C-alpha cells in the first residue's frame, strides 16, 4: 500500500497558519492535562519522601492521620524495649515520640490557614537525618522554642526567625529554619514534645517512630502486635508508605477534578481539530482527486489524512509537555486532606506524565481526524477533479 507521506509533509509547510493554530490549541489542552498529573505526582512525591524505608511508624488503628492517633505513655515505654527497635551504643532506643497539633496562622496572600506543629523527642534528628538547620539554631529541649520549615516562610506571615507565635496559652519563639529535602517536614513547625504536651495539657503522643533493626520486617511486627493484647489496638507501618498513604485522598481528588476539566477542554480541541481537517479536505478536493488518479487508493488517502491529524496533535502534545515541564521550577501550597494543614510541594515531571500526555494528544488527533479522513477517502475521482 502506497502512502503519500511527502504530500503530508508539504502540507505542513504550505499551511503554516492553520496547522499552527491547531497545534497551539492542542498544546494548551495537553499542558493542562500534564499539569494536573504533575501536581498529583508532586503531592505524592513530597509525602512519600517525608518518610524513610528504615523507619517504622506506630499509630492507633482506624486513625485517619497523626492528628487523630493517640499513643499513651505506657505503650510508648513498652514499644521502646522491643527487640526490633534499634538501640544506640548506650542502649537507648532510636525512637521519637511525636505529638502533632494544628494551629492557625495568616498567609502572605491573605486569609488564614492551618499549620502543623510537631513535638519531637531528643532522638528525632538521629532517626530523621533529612533535617538540616540552615539558619539560626535547633530549638532547646525544655524551652518554648520552635524551628520552622523553609516552605512555611515563603507562604505565611510573621513566621521567620525571631518572630513569636502564640498558641497553647503561651508564646513560642522561632529560633531556626530547617530544610528536609523537599519533604512534608518542610511544611511543619518543630518543638519539644514535652513542652507541647504541657501547653495543651496532654499526656499522650500522636505517633511513635523508630529505626528498625536490619532483620526486622513489617509483616512480623504486625503479627506480633496483633497477638499481644497490650498492642493489638496499634498498627506498625513503614514510615515512607504511611506518609504516601496520606496523599492518596488528595491526589485522587486533584486527578478526578483536573481530568474532568481537561476532558471538557479536549472535546473543544477535538472539535476544533475536526473542523480544521474538514476545511482542509474541502480546500484540497482537487489534490485528493489527483492523488486518486495517480493510483493512491481510498485506504491510502484515509491513512494519509489521519496521519496528518495525528502528527499535528503529536506536535501539540510535545509543545504542551514542554510548557508543562517549566512548572517544575515552581512550588505551590494547598490543604492536605490527610492532616488538614498547609502542604507545600513542587510539580513533578515523570516519565509516566510524559507518556500519558503524549498518548492523550494522539487520541485527540485520531478522534478529531478520523471523520474528515474518511470523507476524503470516500471522494470519487471525477467529482474531486471537477
């Protein structure tokens, strides 16, 4: 079967304006589609990198997040003695007992949003080695002091080093700024867990996080917890997997909302591409007749025009992906459905986003170009030449 590929290429050159408008419209739709996927992946990546594969989180069963989880002090002491909890050279468990609460703070762009305040134990930095103090100093245990994640400083007012925040019937002073390798910890305030408990008159923790021994597995821990009456109301989970789960609801919501909007836009783009292709077929009637007279069959004409439509969409898809890739240089913040606190994240361009966006553009090209290509293939030679 002969396909007039040279004819297709010449048409792109001869009809630059028409092709450019179609490519531009498809590029905008693909840009929106890719941006939605990048946003969802960015949220998942931010929360997934918050945890470590070597750490285990203990939460109360059926809790929806750290805010709703409660671990009493007796349980924390018991877990610290278990054989799969790694100990340091002094025999002290590498475990942090965290208390997490939510406070309100004014945003730079107006309005008020929620902030997560995490109280940690002295061993927290030994377990979470992603934390780096880049300005100021670490808070002093036993004092009402805070360190602030670098993402919060960009988003909230009066939350820099030296500023004071009032919560828990007392004033807390910010003494340092921390980075956490773009993880969710950069959207938190950290302090001494004992001070946080005293401020809110609490005696329990939200979660426990410990460094597991090399021979321990999550499955064996879950079996041990399930068989122990003192621990069967709690559940161990890999820290990385735990924080990744916290992104599921938000990621699904963004994907559903974004893809719905994208489908609406894509219908418009496909209709536009279809109108353009119909106009192209109408303007090239004589050319189609000539191709038929030269021996190109109906199937060849169909494939030629369909290929032109798909190539046009593919060019738009590549342009849209290129524009979307620029979003990687920007960070935004939104409300995390898992904790109802502000979460800062960056758009993430992955291979799955690229493949998904390009396949989406090819589908638009096929659907938008099939009927006009079919019309071109059905033309009779004499009618077309006349």
